[in-house]
C-alpha cells in the first residue's frame, strides 16, 4: 500500500474493503504473538541451554505434526537437516 502511494486513509479503506481476510489473518497472528510472549516468559525462568532444547523440540514437534496430520512429505534433505539441527543443539548442551 505504501509503495502505491497510499496514505493512512487509503490503508484504512483497504482494510475495510478486505475485512474478512484481515479477520482470518488475525487468528494466526494472535497465536504467534501469544507464543512469542510465552517464550519470553520461559526464557526468563529457564537457563539458556534448557530454553534452546525447548525451542528445538518445538521445531521437531511441528515437523512431526505436519507429516502426520497434514500428510506432508518431507524430502530427504529436510529430514537430514532436522536431524543435524537436533543433534547440534544436543551436543551444544551436552557440556552444560
């Protein structure tokens, strides 16, 4: 909108015109905001190594659910990347 030379009133008019998409996008945006807030609270209450393991488990859980619930097929490179990332976090926290 700003690239097209829109003003604040133009943005408001666009949001009123495209109201339903704004409502649909506000749900995942709100959930993401809640997740980031809870991660900030967790970081203040956990040590850094435990927090990194927690964030890594979130990534693994998302991958597992996308395969099992959504029927997505992971490529070989994605599986290897996930394994290497998880192994790296575990090795980094092994010394702690």
